[in-house]
């Protein structure tokens, strides 16, 4: 932009001082040569502009009224076209401003009629409004997205200590590592935590309360530095961990970097007593340049952000779809809050109903002794019945009714249980002996644990009529209570607590398995049949469609795939949730080994999930949903919240959810091909006979041969049906054509019916010479 003053300094002022108006006008230096530098003399008089002003903004031509440019007095455009400044013109006489004119039209539209630009051009127009100092436009643009959201984001980042410094540190570390490794990407560990929350493995409330009342010496024990490259937190704001991760990815991407991140676990550093650091740790992969890929290889694979596997409350543990994305701890907190709220509402409703009944009864009485004795007894009986019902409702919804008092449990334990007295199975006896032998090493603590476990089993026998969710809640409460007692009273180390809890889970779930696994009161069996039917319908899915980085032609990889399928199928044969989780873990490790052998490098999370989906589709595990629900309801919560078992189980839940919603776009297919494969009209798996390996199964070869024959027969049938329909159409058209021709002839030569003529005489009646004709020949008989 060119801004050149058109006035000379006021010589009447002493020492050549400038006026305030001149000082205000000289707010920018000329961006292009001035009129004097160009060889033109500066006009001494104010520059005059026409009513219609032609403009040349960096080569873009505009035409507008002078009043439009002067609409707001305190803007740069109003100052430029006030006449106090000289503005050069181009060869066509247009006033030239050395500025990109791509978005100047949006600025003019606002000056003309107050119109605002669309959302995608808000940022660019905002820069133009800043340059031209158009305050009203700036105010309105700041209230539009994405600037409004950016303002909120910057306000959040303003509360984050050293955010910009840490961001620059991430870029610098990634650059140095990429240069040292001579690679196009670099990985680094980043710790993101909202607040300091060290917790015990079993979420002991008594111990956790200490974190809010710490002395200065205790606070120093909790302070430590996780073994990461950069740490963010803690901060005081409503925004959670995922919001900060989104800000990091956005700001790094704005610098032209390709950013991928995934949670790789939590910091397990031991702090004090039973406290461990549980800050989540994320692995950031910073890519500086991408490989050139052909169009054929650019396939959209399955990608799940690893942060989505964590609890959505931001505690750092793994979430579960069955718990609405929460971990076990957060889900129980949310569940108890909702339950207490419901109990309070029901309590208030019961009291209100009772109060209304009492008021109605009092208002119906005409006097203290007006009612008869019979009616009084009736009303008294009605009141007592209502009070009994209200008391029952209150007891039903009270917090103690779910677990039951200890006294009631002891009385129930004394009653003989048919299930306990029944002849136990061989496996149950074996597990019971192992459990007793294990507890003998703990002496008094072991006796107390065995007593509590037996009492719990007796109690669960009388709670079989409860819903499966309530039975699950009782089991989870039992796990937590036992762990708290061992930590607070028994002073048992956390490592031994883990082993004891595993044995307790094995003992009680072996006995309760046939009552709580896939009960008739739930729809687990219905879900099992639905997912099995879905997997059977997807039998045609190939590894290439899922972008699975596994080459089954390698014998070692093929063995790993078979072992993974065997492990996921074997899960259904186990009784203990921990053993079912172990099957999932073994399956996942075989998958990682298969990927590692195929790629000659460690597998990533983006490689693991598609392969797990492929294994589930290929294996079609029996009662898959029932096993997942069983693990979710009755497994020790610490296993599902953290560690490799929790990670693999969460990925399995994601794989099942993906299979249920799998569509053509997920497999990089057209909708037409997807529908044909799902209906069984054709199959994408066609392998030529010469491509079969010598070790291939004869049954598999015959199956594919039959499929090929069926496909050929189907094509012939479709071709015959098409030709038959065409022949039918041709016959109809030929018949219609003949009928039309006949009709045309009839119309052209109509049939005329005339009266009959006189009868004709015999042909020989006029022949008068008949008598002269010789007689007819007679047959002659010759002897001889």
C-alpha cells in the first residue's frame, strides 16, 4: 500500500513541529516508491477523488463509491481517501494499493451493506480488516467461528504454563532425532495430566483422601518427573486431557507437520506406601515428509485414535463400551451418583404421596367423632397399609438394601444351600483345593479371606433372583472390600494383594460360572446369534480390504495366525474372567509377532486393530458377546483399567463394534460390490489353480472350484434369462407389428358384401351335341 502525505510541514510552527492530525496520518511507511521517487511532483493541494472510485488492489480491479470507502472515519481507507494523502494511479487511471486483493471484495461488501464472509474465509478477511483497521468488521468477525473458538482455545492455553515453550521443545526434539536417525519421522513421549492424582491399584477411598490433605513433606514425596520428553500439566480449567491433545495436534499441524499420537500406558512409578503415579503417557510421531505413494497403494486403512480407548473422564485408564466409555472406577462413581439421585427422587415421591394421602384423609373428616367405628377401623387399616408400602419402597431403594447388612448375611449363611451341598464337579474341587492351599501361606489373614469368600458365595446363592447387573455390582463391591481390608488391616503389600485377588476371583467365579454366564434374563444369547450371523455374512472379507499387514504365505506367519484364531476360540472354554483375558492377550501377542515378522519392524496400533478384526472374522469365536459381557461384569476391575490385558480387551471391544457397523466405505469398496458380496451373488476370492501351494488342503481347493462353477452357472443363468426376456419382447413387438399391418390393410381395402346373383345353368346344359358323343369305354376281359 502506498501512503504519501500531500502536505508540506507547517512552516509557521516553531522548530518544525508536526500537528496532531499530521502525526495521526503518518501511521505507515510507503510500501512502494512515492510520487517524488517516481519523478512526479507532489501536489501541494489536497487530492480530489471522483464520486465513483476505480481501484486496483494488487492487480484486482474494483469500483465503488467514495462514500463507501469513507463509511467509517477511523479506518485506514477513510484516511487514504480523505484527500490528505497522495495515492498513485496505474496506466488506466485506477487508484493503486499495493496489497493482495483476493479478499478485498469481502471488505467492500461489508462497507456497502454490512455483509459478512462465509466461514471458510473468515480468517483471511480478518487479516484484511486488521490491515485496513476496520474496527466494526473486526468485532463482528471475532464473534464468528472459527475465530470465536480460537479465542476460547487461546484462553485455555493461557492457563497452561509454558505451553509455547513445550511446543517448541517438541518440534526441536523431533527435528534432532529425525536428523540423527536420518529418518523422515521421529517419536517422543509426552505426559499430559490435568491434576495430580496418584492412586492405589484398588482405589482405596481411605488412602485416596490423603491426597487432598497433604503436608509439605508429604507433597515432596508425591512430586517426581516421569521419564518422558515433555510434560504438560497440571492446569485449572474445565477442558480435559483430550482438549489439550487436540490443541497440540492443531498447532503442530499448522507448522506443516504430520502428527499421530497414541496412549502407550501410564507412569507406574511407586511414590509412597500404596501410591503410584498414574499419569497417562502418549507417544507422538512427528513426520516431516511423506513417502510418495501410488494411487493403488493409497488405501484408507482402519485407524482408531488410541486416546479414544481411554476413559473419557481423562483419568488415564482404559474405558469400556459397556460402561459408556468410562473405566471401572469412573463408571462406579457415575453409577452411584445416578443411583443416589434416583433413590432421592423416589424417596421424595413416596413422602409426597404419603403426605397427600394424609391431607386427603384429614380433609374428609367432618368431625373428631363423626365417623362410625367400622369406618374408623377401615381408615386405620388403610393408613397402616399405605405406611407399610412406603416403608417397603424406602427400604428397597436404600443404599443398604443392595449389599445387605452383615447380620442378615450371617443368618442367610447358616441356612443350608442346595448348591453348596451338591456334589461339586472335578474342576470345582480342584480349584477349591488350590485356593485353600494358597491361603494357608497367609495364616490368619488367609483364614479371614476364606471366611469372607464362603459367606459371599452363600449370599450370592440367595441373590440369584436379582438382575445380572445387581449381581455384578455385589461382586465388584466384594472385590473392593476385600482389597481394602487387606491393605488397611492386614498391611499386605500391593504385589501380594494382586495375587490374592486373582485366586479369589478364580475360586468364586468357578463356582458361580453356570449361574452368571449368559443368564436367561439378559439378551446376551440374542447378541451372540446376531454377531455370529454378521460374521458369517462377512466371510468374503480379505486382508487387503482391511489393509492387514500380514502375509500368510510365510509359513511362520501362517502358524501365528492359526494360533491367534485358536486362542480367541479357546476363550469360550474358560470359566474364570482372568483366564478369558489371558486368551485374548495370547491372541494379541501372536498378532503382534505375525506383523513383526511380515514387516521386519515392530507393529504399531494402527496395524494391530485391523489384524485383530481379521482374526475375529476368520475365527468367528463362539458366544463372543457373552464372553465380553461376562468379563466386563465379573473381572477384577484393576485388570480392565490398566496393563496389557486391559489394552487388548479394549481393542477387542472396538473390533466387535467395528464389525457390527462395517460398511462399503470401511472396506474401500463401492456400495454395489459390497451389496453383491453380502448377498452371496459373487465372491472376491478367486484363486487360479496354478497359484495353489502344494500343501493346500484338497477340501479347500474343491470348495473354491465349486464356488467358481456356481459363479459360472449363475452368470449363464443370468445370460439365459436376459436372452429369454429379449426374445419375449421381440415376439410381442412382432405380434403387435403384424396386427398393425393387418389393420392398415383392412382400413385401406375395406370388405364390401354384395347381393347374390342368379344361379348359373349347368355347364353342359347348352351343349346340344351330347348325343353324338361315343359311348363310354367298357372294361374288356381277355383270356390267356
